[in-house]
């Protein structure tokens, strides 16, 4: 079968590999969709400390079951069968550490990941390991949800995790930095789940802003390349500032601007991680102190966030279909990385050519 294999930074190859064999405590799936994100681009150029090469990458995965190991259903109390349509979590908690016992599976200290420690979804077939099954990380796709939509449930789950921490209330003013797919998802969750008030979308690329704004219709777009974004948000809010600010981009300045524009009792999500070579920002601690700001990190998701994402997609509460603007065959998978890096689409999904219908 074909699979995209990572060997080293800038050395990622689409090649023929043996079809994986399903163990007694594993499930084998045919991959229908594996969507892409900025993390995949980072892996291409820089690798990752948790990625052990050679490795099939790809972590936003949906497909259908072709084989169920003999021990799976008796062990995990499920009723999986060939033909079942499934979505796979990306971040895999251990289920046993202090954090998992507290229900904080998104920050499991022993977390592993699909496409890092286990072969991922840029392939025709893939094994769902027992570690995923152990924490209920394989999810049935609702009948009215497509494979492409289901693959987007993974980044969607990460946004749900972040917004759970923010306590968005009806009517809150929300600012989202980053006009990529995750920024679009944040806007739709803030509106569709939390019934927020005005939403302002910030980026430095006019074309990207227009593409995303045409899909999710923020109340205003702000190009921070030619506008003082803090001053503009203060103007839009009558000098009060934003109740919620989400930095869905890996830029230091956005985190500094988030603090500067936050209203009293404002909540800030540092959703996008910063480069390891430049991970610090300047923070006016008195602003945090006197405005009583709440600054949250947001790292990945837990299995239950994935289930909620599929539910929101299925009910239409948070649609994602229109955010998937490019579908690419596995033979052209490397093109997807350039499209993502250049911001030429909102969401790009890869469909292994052997299963295109």
C-alpha cells in the first residue's frame, strides 16, 4: 500500500510499504480521509521530539473498519465490526496518571499521539492501537456526517477544549487571531455553542481574511499588518476591550496584543504554541493584575472532546463541511503541505486514491 513516511526534516516520502497486520487487541481501518494542519507542515520542516522515524504521519483520521482483533470486543466491551465508520483521536492519554484520574486527559503526562509514536493516517490502511481503544478513543461517525467532516473533528476537539476553559457567556465580545481553519472553528463554536456576541477576526493576510470571512462571517475583519489592532478593538468596544481573546496563531505579538486588548475580567487563550527558538513574550503584569485577567494555555484535546465535536457536526450546531475547501488524493499528498503553508485553502483533506469513490 501507499503511505507518507517521515524519515527526517525535509525528508518525507510517499512510498510503497507492506499493508499493516491487525493484532488481537487492535483494529485495522481503511483510511477514507486524513486532514492536514499546520503541525504537519512543522513536522515536514522540523520534525518533532516525540516522532520516531521512520513513521507514517497524519493525525486527523476517519475511515471504516476492515478487521477487528479477536480480543477487542471482549476486552473493551464494545461491538466493533467491519464496515463501521469511525473517527480516531489524535492525542492518546494513558488513562492511568494523576491527570487522567482527575479527568484532565488533555494534559496527560504520558500522552502519546497518532502519527508520532504510532503510524498515522496518510496511508491506505492504518492500525488503531490498543492504547486508543483503552481510553475509548475510537468514535462512531454519525450517519449524516461525511468522512471528511469526521476527520475535522480532531482539530475541532482541540478548539472545544480551549473554549471550555474560557467560560464564554452569551453576548461576550470575542477576538480571534488567525484566519486559518482553527480560527474559523473557534468562531463557529463561540457562536453556535456559547451564543457569544460580536466576533472580530484578525490576521495579516488580506486574501486569507477574505477567504475565511466569506465562510464564517465575523462582525469585522482586522488586518493587523496595517491596523493598530488593539486600538481598533478598543474602539469597537467603546474602550472596554474584548471579553475573550483567542490566539490561534504561532505569533508572539498576538499574545502580547491579546493581553493589551482584554477587558476587565477578560479571558485569554494562548491556543497557538510559539516557536521553540522564540517562546517568550513581554507581559505587563500590572495589566493582568489590575484588570483581573485569566490567561489559559490550551493543549490538544481529550477523547470526550472528539465525541462532542462529532455531535456538534451531526446536529448542525457547528458545521464544518464548507471549511474543507480542498480534497487531494494520496498520490498528491505532498502538495497539501504547500497549500497549507501558503494559506491557499481553509482546510485541506487527503483522500487515499485507492478508496476514492
